[in-house]
C-alpha cells in the first residue's frame, strides 16, 4: 500500500495501521486517526460524507459509539480510510481545501482518553512475571500458585483512574509495614513501580448470563493499547492477602492514545506458548492465537537528557492470550460492555532484560540498576519519567502504538 502522505519506514503509523484516537482540535474532542507524523480528523471526513454514504460513525467525542457498531463496520471504516489516503486516490489528495482543514501535525495535537472506559480488569498472564513475583513474595517453592497453569488469574481494577499518556502521576500515600515485626505505618509509598502491559477494548460485549466462546472472542475486540499499570509495591505486599491488590494499584493507570485494531495486527499473528497442563475445553484456542509485538520500557531521571531503555519484552511471551482472557471473563455469565478494558498483566519474558517491572528488574531493590547519569534506582523516584512503546516490525512497514509516558510527582500531604 502507498499513501500520498510521506513517512519513513520506521513510522509507527503507516497506511497499513490506521489506529483510532480522540484529539482536542479547535476546542472540541474529535475522533482521529494517525498517518506518519500527522493526525487526520475523521469527524470532518465523516461529516463530508466521505466515510460511509448511508451512515455517520465518527460524530462523537469518544470511540464508544463506533466500537459498538461491530467488527464489520470497524473493518469497512478502516478500509475506506486507507482508500482515501491511497496514493492513487484523488478524493482527498487533490482537495487542498479539505486537506488543509483535516490534517494536523501530531506534535501540535493534544490527545485525550479515546474511550469512555466502563469496567477495567487486569489479568496476571505472564508466567515469568507471576513466577518472579511469587518467588519474591512467597519464596521459590510457592512461586506459582497451584491454580495458575489452569486458570487465567485476574482482579477487577478501577477505571476512574485510567489516564491518557502525558498526564503526570502523583506518588500515592497509604499503609505499609516495612518492619514485619512492628506495627504498620502511614506515608508516601517508597516502592513505586511501573508494570509493562497491553490492554484491549471490548467493542461489542455480551449479555448477562451469556458467555463469549473462545473461538469468537476476537470478533468482540476492537483494538489494543499500551498500558502502564502503576503499582506501589510496599502497599501491595501489605494489603494483597486475601483479596488481592487494592490501593496499591488503583491510584493511576496510564494508557497510550492510539487504539490499534486487530486487523492492523493480523500480519503479526504468531503461535502462543506450549501449555504445560491441558486446559479445559472452554480455554483452548486454535491456530496462531497471539501477536508478535515488541515492547520497550524507557526511563529518564531529571538529571538525564535522554531516556534509557531498561526493558525489552514481547506480547507473545504471555501464557494466556486475549481470546482466553475474554472467554474466561465471561464463562460464568459475566457481561462485558462496549468500552471495557482488559489488560494483560505485566509482560515479562524469559531473560533478565525482558523483566517488565522494577520489582523484577532490581529483584525487589536488592540489585539496583545504574542509570547513565550515575544515579542508582531500586524503584521509581520523584521526577522520573517512564515511557513505554510497542510495535510490530514487518519487512515493508512497522505497525506501532506510539508511546505511553508519564512523570512521577512527589506525594502531596
Ligand atoms: Mn497490573
């Protein structure tokens, strides 16, 4: 495919991508896509009748309405946008007046949360992450709980604190028990961490008491984003038993602004891991049920000019895939709704440099990392910026997610 818009081979947003987002343009929130270094106003193209002849799908300030239209409409809309951006198509290419109004430079555009997110569920689907954390919190013998190889583990998160990339976050305060032989104390978390995750949005959900079949799950998934599930490890260690994480996780979750569709990721389909224990039939997936998506975490302290890479992982390392997440989530009849977000859990890989959290990278602070500035880090310090990115690399082009970025501000008392 070739567009009349020029971009480099490494651009995250070639014509083959066509992600969806929401931008602040001229004081309004409007649905947009990205191509090269540009943001394209889809609300405007839609108003001009250039997307569909018989209906309008981008006249909203969130993606929810479009997401609720279903897979057929998502695919048709994306195909039509690709057609409009095609090098040989004069409709937009030769309409200078419209082009001047609907294209904006990405660097000048403020992106907002693209989806009105209803419920948020966070899985725990990386075997390496679960094993590492389990070993640190409970010892090597009890690292992986006996249920883990049979059932995708998750907890219900909090959607109110999901924020768009670029918004700074505040160090949380709470209870911790630094000395296991003394009473708990109150104060700012001393073990602030990131979690490298990916999330997907439900496009079309399911009715209460009905389930989504694992073979049909992908048809319900609108697209994916990069997720930084901020975590306060000292608060988590004290509060997590017996009901799981609570205040250690729900103070902020950052997401990248561009929702990349499964259609765009299709060429990067790959096989999943070998399942050590045979899964129950409702969790068995066929073919290549996951995607090869490179993941990177970068960090920058206030003393550094440029961010440094501290983790390289891949989405394909996950033990449980998206179809299994959705089939499992609904197997009991739990209904999901348009705009719900299901995140993967921290995506750690098999090697040391693919650990997706500071907890694992520094082994709970016992092996600090050295930054190029000479500073040491056990966890995230005030003023540090954490940046995550994701991309699938093809021969001819890259399908990217852009980045999710946030700076940690000191606790407020
Ligand atoms: Mn998480």
